[in-house]
């Protein structure tokens, strides 16, 4: 290559020398109107060639220098990234091995090399989040969201999945601190970037549920269902059940605030949503309560009678009993009980409730007849309470004492607890939703007292 360039240079100089022998003419190079230079033509050619060559040489020097600097930066960054990845990998292994202190140390070394390394920031935030150190976890999550101009990044929708994860963690911490306004605002930032982000939607739903903002819960739940996939085994089936539960809560809230038309509409929508939800007992009781407020006790009782025939629910039967005792129609109530028992003659629950009714009506012989013949292999505390009460009213104190001694708690002779069929929690009062497992339509009567708080 050097020999070739040398030959090219010699040839070029020879050509210039040859041309200069036959081109002795001069050329005026005007500087101004009155001032000029006279140059041989060959000199002008040489000056032009030299200037062009010098310019091209300068261009190549600048280009090569820039490429050299760029290459050096790339190499330096690659080495830095490799070192960061090394520290990060060591930290992850320490986390897996439950060596939290070593993990924190390695994550911090990674951040020392690159203070904007988002995975390390998020992992450190996770560590302190698990340790319930909200201050430090927030510090790292915020740095992960914003290793530059945070607001500009959020508004320009240029955040990646890891930054969205950090925002969701921030919202979770705000929920933990009960700063619901800030948590909701953070969720909105996530949804402005990714409108179908389920984590943010779930957090928003929890915020509104804790605030009992059931109308907003309904809207958010519908958004969640729209995002989830459909199908016979899809996860939306459970969420659809939750939607109906939230409809009930919204209807109950409207009932309490006397917005009766909306309450009735929500309760009816639950029952009409699907044939399987016709047995949603809280909705039936809600409609009856609306009728009590806007119409009369008779319309509510009539509706509950039809609902009981449809659902065979003892909960509805107990509510009918309360209403008919209040209105002074025990004969009608007895007829309903006889009909129910004829439909299910083997039901101990119905027999116990019928005996309790007779006891309330001072029909002691009938009460005792209803309380006979229970399965001797099953212990019913309430059965012995009622029998003891009947014997006591008859003046048969010894027999009453025998019954009372068979049970532990003598304070609640006519009280039958409610039990959640899902989580087995019990409660003194009936509720449409279990306060322990948060499932709806799961409360029934606990005859055996097998559940503990």
C-alpha cells in the first residue's frame, strides 16, 4: 500500500512538472477591484489541490477522532454494564439464599457504578418493602421511576415495564399508609401509560372498596372484567361474581341513604344477571327492605314468601318470621313453617326453627314435639337451650337444669349464630358479606357451633 501511494505521489508531481513546462501563462486573482495577484496557472492549480487536500484531511481527522472517542465510550460503558450486571447477579443469588445484607451491599455497589440502574433500585425497594420500611422503599421506588426528569418521562409515555412496576409498588405503599388519595393518583399515572394494567386497576378497586365508594368500585370492576380474557375456564368468572357482590354493596348503600329506586334496580339486576344467582339471598332480602320502606310490610312478606319457595333458604324464613311476629300474624307463620317442613321433612334446621317459633308463641307442647327425634350422634347446643327453656316455663326445673348442663354457654338461649360456609367464621349478626373472607351470600345458621372466630 505504501509503495502504491508513493508511486501515485511521484506520478502526480511529474504530471504537475510536465504541465508547468507548457502552461507558463499567468492568471489574475482579484482580491478587490483595485488589488489582485498574478499567479501562474499551474500555481493556482497547486493551491486549489493543496487546499482541497487539506480540507479533506481535516474532515477525515475529525471523523476518525469522533469515532475513536465514541468507541472508547462504548467500550467503557460495556465494561461498566458488565460490572453492574455482575454485582446485580450476585445480589440476586444472595436474595435467593436469604442473605439480605449481602444482597443490599451488592445492589448498592451496582448503583455506585450506575445510579440509574432500575432493576437494582426496584429490588432494593422490594427488600425494604418486605421489611415494612416504607420510607426507604419509597426512596428507591421513586428513583426507579425517575432517574431523570420524572414528570417529563411520565407525560411522554416513555417509561418501561420496570418503571411501571415501581409506580405500582409506590401505590401499594400509599395504600399501606392509608394515603388513598396519593395511591389513586399514582394508579392514574400507571393507567395513563398502560390503560389495561391490571395491578393498577386492582389497587384502585381496593382503594374505593376501603372508602365504601361502591359506585366507583363497580366502574373499576367492570374495567377489570373487560381486560381479563373470556372463556369457560377464564379468570373472569370469579371477577363476575365479585361484580355482583359489588352491585349488592352499592344497592345496600343506596338503601341506607334512601335512594330506593337505585337500590331496587341493583338488587334486581343481580337476580336477573344469571339463573345461578337467583339464590343470592342478600339481594332478595334487599328487595324486601326496599319494599318495607316504599310500600308496606305485606308486600315485603309476600315477596319473601315467593323467594323462600324459590330458594328454600332458612335465612329468608327467619326474616319472614321476624316480620310476621311484628305484624301479629303467627297463624300465617305456622302455615309457612308447616309447608316448608313438608317440603323437607328430614331437615333438622327447619324442625329446630319451628320449635323455636312454638317457644316464642308459648306453645310449649308443640315446641317439645318439634324438638324430639334429633340425631343423637350430633350435638346441637341450641336444641338443649330450647328444651331447657320449655321445661323451665313448665316449672320442671330439674329437667331444665339437665338440659342446660349439656351446654356450655347458658347466656344465649334463643340465639343461633351465623356461620360462613366458605371460611367457617361465625358472627352474632347476619351480613350479606362475610367480614373475614369477603365473600357474599355465604352466611347460614350454625346449629352445631363448630366454628370459632
